[in-house]
C-alpha cells in the first residue's frame, strides 16, 4: 500500500510538473509576443495550449540533478544571443516553445536535446559541448537559425522547415517539403511568432481555402524579417515589363499661307 501511495504521488507530481511547464511556456509566449497579437484572448490561449499538448519531448533523467535556470535567466539569454546574431528574439522564443516548452533538459524520441532540441551531430558541428547548458544550446540554435536565414533569404517558412527537416529535404523539394510533421511545425512556430505570418504560411503550404489539400512543395520566396520580429508577407521580385514601342506619327507639315 505504501509503495502504491508513493508511486501515485510521483505520477501526480510528474503531471503537475508538466502542467507547470506548459503554462510557463504560455506565460513566456504572452510576454514575448508583445504587440504581435492579443494573446490574452481565451481562444488564442486555448489554441496555443492545445498545440503545446502535442510536444514529443521527454525529461532527461541523466541531467535531473542540475539546477534549472529561472525564466528570467532564459529570457535574458535569448535576448542577448538573438540580438547579437541579428535574429528576432521573439522568433527564437517561438522555436523554443515548440521544440521543448522551455525545458532545458528535454530529450526527444529521436535524440534531440535541450531548449532548441539540437541533434548530437548538429551540436558537434556548431561546437556545442553541453546541449543541456541553456546558454550553449541557445547559442548553437540561434547560430544555426542565422545560417539558415542567410541561406534562404529570410524566408521564414523555409528556414523553419530546414531547421526541422534538414537542408537536404528543403533542397530536394525546392522549398517546404510535403512532410506532415514539418508543415505542422512551421505553422506552430509561426503561430507563436505572429498569427498573420502563420496564416500566410498556411495559405502557401495548403492553398488558399483548401486546408485539407497539401501542395507538393512551397517554392522559396523572399520574406522580409526585421529585428523587432515583424514578419511581412512574401515579396515577389518585381517583373520588368518593357512597354511596346509605339510609333508616333510625324506632325503634319506646316501650311505656308499665301498672300492675296
């Protein structure tokens, strides 16, 4: 009986911890989104909470003894690192929210680790020694985002697709690949970053008015991104139109008046 009571207490504590992390992430989103949109509306909060339930992260048992950084420390690190690398801090916060729900010890089923869910091979490439160290993880993840933003001309849907599925998938499909997980990932991150950005991306991915029919791929187009995190709709390169040459008739010859 005592063992059952202990086990039930641990299960209940685990659920409470998950709930606290979930609402912590929502609180951070409310702070980070700022003027992007009114996240305090019940419908928006419920939508974000529903998406947060889909997280596939797990607690890392091997790092359970390390003290967790406070929310203020994480936010300060995001702001400092993102600003230094010219990446919108709100975008980084949105990525972290989807990747790990702000859990520095998160480990995915595929082995991605830490706040920004870096795979071991990617972490090694980025010279990240300890993926569970918040500053190292944020530094590596933000540098990776910066490289992708430069490579794909700040096209956020494609940048996020490459962050999730890898460069090879994006290059093979010349845009956002038609993977369900990747398409949902792009929309989820952008929804936390800017709802208008998410709406534009959804139209590109699924087609306007046809959310159930996925396009094979989303062609890479340029997207404006500013340091304050404002996402503008895709901007097509202007087409140079040469007007047809119109021959203007010569003016009539002057009529010389004759005297009487």
